[in-house]
C-alpha cells in the first residue's frame, strides 16, 4: 500500500489519486495529513504538497485540487518526455508538472463547464477542447502519464510488487434502425417507395420489394453475424436500443411493434442490452425514464447502461438525469466527428460532478472510434478507417487500457456504402 501525505485531503485529491493509482496502476493507496503517521510508515510513500517534508518521493501541488467550483484557468501546454503536459512545477518536484491536477482537469471535463459554443445538435464541439487544440486528442494522455509515474515509482521503490492490468476490448452496437425496409408498416413503406421513385432509385425499389415479400434478407438484419463473431472470438459485445417515440431524429420501429420486441428479446438472450436514449431525452428526465421503463418491460430486467442518441451529452445535466434514473454506466463519452479520447483516458472512470464536488456512482466508459465518424466526418475509406482504428487500438494496448468501439447494425450489411465494412468490424473488435 502507498501512503500519500497531503496537508488537506479534498474530494478532488481522493478522486484523481485513486484513478491513477487504483484504477490504472492497480496500487492501493491511503491518505494522511498527520506528519508523524507519514514519517513512521515503513512502506512506499509520497508527499503531495507545496513543499516536501524530507527526501521522500515528492510531487508539488497546483491549487486546482484544493479549490471548489469552476474558474477560468489559463493553461499553457508544454512538452515533457515525448508527450504533452500542463500546470508546470519547478524543482524539487519529481515530475515537472502537477500530473494530478492536469489529470483532474481533463477527466472531470472541467472545460465543458466553462462558457463555450455548442454545435448544431447542442453538443460540446471537439474544436473547443484542449486536446484538439494542442494535438493530443488521439493519445490517452492520463494513462500515458500514469505509466511514466509508475516508472519513477519503481525506481524509488524497486522491491514493491506491481500487478499490471490487462487490455480489454468492448464492441458496442447502436441500433438506430433495426431494419432498412422490413416491419416498417404501410405508411412508412409507402413513403419509402415514393421517395425512391422521386429519386429514380430503381435498385432501392427492387430491394425494398424483395425484402418486404420475404424473397431477400433485410440488409440491416446483421444480428446473427454480430452474435456469431461474439461467440467465435469471445468478443465483449453490448447493444444499445433506440426505443423512443418517432421524431425526425428518432426513426426506429415503434416499441409496440411485435417484431421489434422479439428482436430485442432475442438479443437480450445472448448478450447485454442497454438503452439508446432518444434525441430529445438528454435534458428531459421524464422522457428518459419513460424509455428506460419501456425497454425494461420488454427484456423483463433492469437496464443499467446507456448511450445518448447523436451523442447528445450536456455535462453535468445529462449525467445527473442518468444517475437519478439508476443508470450505472454511460458510453457517450466521445466525439461524433473525430476519433480520439474526449476525456484523455482509456480507463473507465466515475463521473465527478463539479457542481456538487462529489464522485458520483455513474461509471463512464469512453469510446474511441465510431463507424459514421470515420466514414462520413473524417472522410476515410474503409482501408483508411481500419488503419486509424488499429492505430488507436495500439495506443490503448500500450497502456493496457480499455478499447471501446462504436458501430451500428447496418455497418455489417455489406450494402451500398458499407461494402467491405464487415471485415473492418472484425479486425476492430477481435483482439
């Protein structure tokens, strides 16, 4: 066990130290603000303060972890040991910047509490982020810092046993449209035909007819293939079901549709199923709760994890609603239009609410890449998309982190623009 001396043990200090040492480095820690207890400790120990007590392992502290609330902080990003850093500290600190304050700033999403513009979908834009502006969006910076800290820790305490964590890969599937043509009902199918005729899309017309008449399989019906990959390669797979009422942004089948309900029950029999809260639910607790109850009624089980549709996430309001609705895990932490690490970590973490200065019970699982992001926003070919996925996956493997990918059921359809993407999916999710 590592004993940490700090003059004042704040919720922020407790939170970020445990993320580094317990969740990333697997090192148990204990805090003390009693000098005599610290001096008497025979095991590994370190001081986090403005000045060292003696010749112990020492990291000089920035004021951020002693403050409350949100303040406008001037940040200058510098280079350190082939990576980036900020909140620089002078000697005698063993690390030339406050690794804990910097980590807390990034993982708490401090910058998202500050005044900023919102995009068309009322989301925090990647262009506003410190990581994007300073070129480290594609690096799990907190985890990289943690392992550099571990190297220094090993030199100081060479006999302390270190237990390294294992790399984890999680494949997540959003079901925005369960089927392309099937089970849509008369009115929606008629509208689809009319749209195809207006656009002179004869290929779509014939495909739609064959699917509706059961002469061909619906292209978005890729669930058996996804589950087959899951079983054959032991892929940790999660499905997120959009079950909100129909709007211009929510176009899945009605939750009352018996074929849709059967599909959801089928998926829940073979893997874990979570909620994909609808477009307008991100600030509407009642709507979110209603959709959660719908899904629970279908699978006859508690729904404990979710990911926001269109990744509409407003911090802290959306997360506060999730907590009130007894959601334990969220998978929305990522950007819609650029790959990378929104919270600068590839380790699941507990959401810290800066409004109340508490660690909440909501565990956040940050994703790294998304199919539509790569194809439509970054304009990458399937070959370039796969290369980007594998590049980021390797970054996560270097720090034994958790690599979370986001795909949709239509991605494996081999239909139209998704031709060849089944292989991309396989190589992305299979270790």
